[in-house]
């Protein structure tokens, strides 16, 4: 499984990428939308894990741009929670099955990744 | 309570809620980083139990990262505490540079999300007698407007300056103030806050800035 993690908190994505790699999941990371799109120009991933709120663009808009470049790619969103309205709007758009709340449990994330890829 | 007071009160609650939500989001991020670092420590212990040697430098880096996040959370909560106490007194003497510093700290996540850079002028050592929470609310609305007009990648300069019997707060380097997309400013809410503070608000496209002139209050 090849995964791209996108979150503006660099320490979070680097630690998460390392933990995933220890579990046999190849994970690269990006800390901005621009960086994520640059990475996608050169290689593909099975799945992206996106923070809902990243600088300059929200995760849902970034998903659309990434999906246009890699139509087969799947997505999971993570959020620090935001407002209930943000959460419901996000869930309505992407589906509750694709939403996780920080702090993440790595086992939950991996389970979700497998579910999403099998869906 | 008159309509203006209701408007200021409701707007104030919304402002407080917006800042509290942003701060809770920041704290969630801090917890998420500590959580991943703790998880990595568990992973390292798990591997050590199976014979993989522990790298002391790796452990030092992880504990350093946790300490950094604790310092970050402490700063966030200090800012939250100062903000929460800004409602305590309706008439108090405050350092204007400290007000700008608090505004910048409170706004940090919004500024990052908009991709804007803030430059804050040097402290001027001036004080003003006012209602700190209402002033912060007005200055936030000015900053919100400034961020909306400049757009991502641009810099906004924030200055506080002494003048005669009061102070100027200036939001400078504002491009695109006259485009159709620029929001109305000052709108009803800013005007109500300005009136409550006996402040004057100026939108000056020629100088590419928004200014707030705050005179000293002589009575409560």
C-alpha cells in the first residue's frame, strides 16, 4: 500500500509516516497543497490522508485537484474537529466512512485505509 | 440594553467563539503530535524487545519533540488566558504593543490558513485606557478585512503609533482595496465597536491602509 499524508504539521506527518512504514505501509508526506500536487506529478499513490484544514486551500478542494490528476486514488480526511457544521458539511461531502478525528489511533487509521481501498 | 449593545454583545460572543475554536484546534494538533511521538516510542520499545538495539539519539529527539509541543501548548494556553481576561474590566490601561502582540498570537492560525504574512512594528511604549476585549474585537475585524483584500502570499504590516492624546492602529500594505471582491468596510459591526470605543475608523485606499484612531478615555 502506498500512501500520501498531507498536513501542515510536519512533525505529525513525519512521525505518522515512520509508524506506518514500520507496519509495512509505504508513506510519503507533504506539508502544503502545493507540495502534495508536486509529489503527485511524479508518482501515484493508492490513498491520500488529508487534513481538512491546510493553508490556502481546504482539504476538500485539494482532494478535487488530486483526483483530477490521479482518478483512481482514494482519500481519507482527518480533522482537529472544527465546528459541528464543518464536520457535518465535510461528512456530507465525502462520507462518514472517510473521516477520522485527531489524535489518531494508528490501528484505526490502518483499518480505515484497508476498508477504503476495498470499497 | 439598546440595539448597539446587543450587536456588540452578540458579535463579541461570536468573536470569542471563533478564537476559542481556533485555539482548541491548535491544541488538538499539539495532542496529535505528542500522540504520534508516544506511539513511536512504543514502537521502538516493541522492536527493542525483539532484539533491535535502541538508538539513544533517536530517543533524545523524540523527547525533545514532546517538550517542544508542551512549550507550544503552554504558549497557546497563555494566549487563551490573556484573551479570556480581556473581558474582566471595561476600563483599563493597556500597552498598545501588547494588544497587537495578543492579536497576532490569537490570529496565528487564521493568518496561516489564509497564507498571509504579518509584519509587526517595534513596540512604542504607549498605553491607552479602553475596554481590551472590545478593542481586540475591532482590531480582529480590521485584520480579517485586511486578509480578505490582500489574498494569499501577501504581507500585512501592523503598526501601533502614539499620537497626541491617543494611539493609531494601522493595517498597512493593503493591495486590492478597491476591487469589486473587497468586502464592505467598515460595516455595521465595525462601526458599532468603533462607536463603543470612541474610536474612528478610516479606510484609505490611496495609502493602502486601514487605520483606527483611539483617544484616551477620561471616565468609565
